[in-house]
């Protein structure tokens, strides 16, 4: 066998491993999306079963997001210490155990611990999968969006399963148990995935390894994800409660609209995965932020079901590819170090913890619509930051 044949075989094997790894990352994000939106879908039932107020309900979402924050900063060092494959296995175990506990109808303290554990698994999976995908794709926005599309599919299925349980008049805990079983399958999948382990690149001892800390765009991307993830989590977390309690919509119809939010996200992310290489990343973020502001305003002001549905779909479409596009904008930083990716995504986790809580506090003091106005204000701030990003793009 000649040297050229050996080189060709290595190239083909690397391509096969890349495809398999991309598919595995999509599977992890599918379950991740189901887990995150399962909590949002269940919030109205959890508030009823545990007799919680608006701010206490928001605290449940915050507890989950705090776990996300913790691992957003620690997942990089954890992967360097125990290996990326073992870290992925840990996230899958976290998914299964936390959802299994929620399905068992535990006391409130145990429920809060389960949500915190689910947040830990969410953060580990989110950071590591994004880091791996950026590395194997070279920051290709189409491939990044493809992986994020699978998150949207999981997020779409979760409220749909809960709505189906409501229509069939069975416990909402059965969909939770089903997703927990799917998470167990990820444990076996992670064992067989060809996950590239950490090398010396990006380690703390290499010269210039922390140069990303001097790049002001790092902090811009951190703020963009802080606001975006907070807005997405806030709207998806409180949407069903807003529609049922403020707009007097039927619970199953509200759950279906929440699924519609993620149908729109799936559509947007699929389109970006196909045409993403043709898009100007910074200008596209600006357009998405503008669309989110207009859709959020319509959602708050509209009262007719058709306009509410239009607002929800517009919001989902506008937010659909934002996360992936921020990661694509920041690919020169994300690929440099898992710590840099942890910082960027970690502040996103902080937004996911604070925004639902703030919306819940405003809702408790006035009404649920006041919480949505707070999220709308955050959307205006997001729009302002995308203007800065468009004026000063990374070359």
C-alpha cells in the first residue's frame, strides 16, 4: 500500500468519523431540546400541583438555569480533566436521572434538586457539543445550524407530548418518563462515538492561549447570548401561562402554540443550514433581532388567536438561528479554547436563569403581561447590540 493510499484511507476515515460525530451531536441536542422545553411545558402543571406563585414558578426555571451556568464555566476544564467522551456520558446520565426524578412526583425540594441536575446536564451538553461541532465544521454556519435544528425538533416534540397527554387525560409525567428513557440511549451512543479528545491546543500553558480575553468581541458575544437565551427561555417558559391565564386560551391549544414556536424555529434553522453559507452573519443577526422585537410586541398587544399564532410563529422564526449565528460569528474564539466557548455560552446560561425569574417577579407584582413587557425590553437591548455587531464585524 502506497503512502497516497494510506493518506486517502485516513481522509475517508476522518470524514466518516466527522459524519458520525455530527449525527451523534444532533442526537444529544435532540434530547437536550426536549429536556429544556419539557420544563417550560410543565411549568403550569407544576405550579398547580405544588401550589406555587408566579415568582416561585419562575424560580423553578431559574434553578435549572443556575445548573446550566455552573457547567457552562466548568465543562471546559472538566472535559480537559476526564475527557470529552466521559463528559458526554455524564451529561446523558444527568438527563436520565433528573427527568426520572421529576416523573416520580417528588417533594418540592427533591424537584428543585432534579431541576438543578437537569441544568447541569444541559450546560455540559450545550458547551461540549457546540465546541465539538465548531471544531469539526471549521465554523461552518450550515452545519452548526443543522445541529441546532435537532435541538428545535426536541423542543417541538416536548410540549406536543405534554399536549397529547392532556388530551388523552393521562398524567403529564408519562412524557417526562419517555424522554428519560431516550436519554438512557444517549449513554450507549456516547460510548461508541469517535469523540476527539483534548490536545495541547488551547491549554493554559501555551503562549497566547488567553489572547481571546483581550478581544472585545468576546464580551459582545457573551452579552448577545445572555440576552438571546434569556429572551428565548423567558418567552418559551411563560408562553403557556400567559396564553391560558391572560388570554384565557385552552391549555392544550396553548401547548400546541408552544410547539408552533419551535416549528418556526425548526423551519428557520433548516433554511439557515441550507443557505447559511450565503448569508452575512452580522447583518443576519440584526434582522433576526428586529424580527424578534416586532413579534414580541405583537404577542403582547394582540388578543385574537390568529394574531397570537402569527406572533408566536414570527417570534420563533426570528429567534431560530440566532444562537447558531452567534457561535458562527464567534467561531474564531470558540475553536481556540473550550474555556472561551464556556465563557460565551456561560453568560447565555446566566440569561436563561435571570430572565424567567425577572419576568416572574414582574408577573407576581402586577400580572403576567408585565413579565412579557420585561422580556420585550430585553429584546430591544438585543437589537441594539446586533447593531454594534453589524457596524464592527470580525474580519
